[in-house]
C-alpha cells in the first residue's frame, strides 16, 4: 500500500513536471491564459460597468471581480481536457500506458500542473482588478481563504474536463463541448449581474448554480458585499462557502473514479 502510494506520488510529480516544461516550449498557451482574464476585467469594468448597478454601497467593479475570478478558473479547466485530448491524438497517452506506472498518475499530474495556470491567472487578474478599482476589504486570512476556495473549485472542475478529454476525439471537440457547458454556467449566475435582475423562472437555477455559490463566497471573503443588502433566501446563497465545498466533494467523488476508469479501460 505504501509502495503504491509512493509510486503514484512520484509518477504524478513527473507528469506534472513534464506538463509545466511545455510552458517554456509553447509560451503562447500562457499568453492566452493571461490575456483572457485581463480582457474580461477591462471589458466588463469599462464597457458594461456603467450600465449595471449591483445595488448597495458596493461599486460594480468590486462586485465584478468575484465573478471574473470564478469564470476564469472554470474556463482554465478546459486546458486540462484539451491537454489530455491533444496527448491522446499524438499517441503520448499510449506511450504512458505502456510504461509500468500508476494508472492514475497521468491524470493527477495533469490536474496538478494546471493549478499553476490558475494561480498565474488569479495573480494577473487580481493585479488588473486593483488597477480598475477593486479592493480587498477584509483580513489577510479571509482573502487567503477566498483564493484557496477558487483554486480548490478549479481543481475539482478540472477533473470534469479531464474525463471529457478522455472521451472526445479531438481538441476542437472539447473546446466546443466545454463552451456549451461553461458559458451557461457562468453567465446564468450572479457572476456579472445581481441575482434579482434575472427573470423569476431563472432565479431558482441561479441560486443553486455552483458558480453563483463560489462567486458569492469569494465576494464575502474579499469583503466585496454590502451587509445591509439582503441575500437570497436559498440555503446555497445563505451558506455559499459550505455549498461550494459540497460541490467540490461531489465533483471529485464522481469524476476522479470515472476519469481513472476511463483511462484504465482504454488500455484493454
């Protein structure tokens, strides 16, 4: 048992290192990772910001950043699936399967290395947010908890994309498929506009959308909410941190074994 765990950790570290080395060889990937959050922050802050009123004493730019954080880390998970799909196309996964290594190491290494992309994205986005007027109005530990929650949710969601990357035939397919799932999740949420602005038949979905919970949680942890403004009665909005963590557990419990099984079944 100990030997198996040690081998899995070692193999996963090797795969993660291999994926990070690709950043040096293909810097264009990192450039697009960095440009996307900058573009969204500037677009919503300066183009749509004047037309949207989040209510209360919080200005739209502070309201916005929590949603941009949530959207960016979810979009970042697409690189996990795209990376696996590309390796499948090029036959690299077949080479890994032929080696005497842990069957989960390729997936664990892939998801762990992509945390680096998310960390860099969050840093760049935070700096951009500070430039447009966003501020953290809470304690250092609360802010740290907010960033940790974002990375934890991003890591969980990367396993969803890992599974998709193992079942689709090409990178183009995963880009199109992920777009159809991620866009509704992020835009039909409280990431960019207040929940109250949605029509009544959509508000229930918005309240229980995990993206809404993560967004609300980081806003509270960063101090970007107005305590005098009422919060939706739904339990998910009253307890966004707990609800976000529940989703993290559910996603990992479902998609980690599914992904490992899919990877293993391909060997037969």
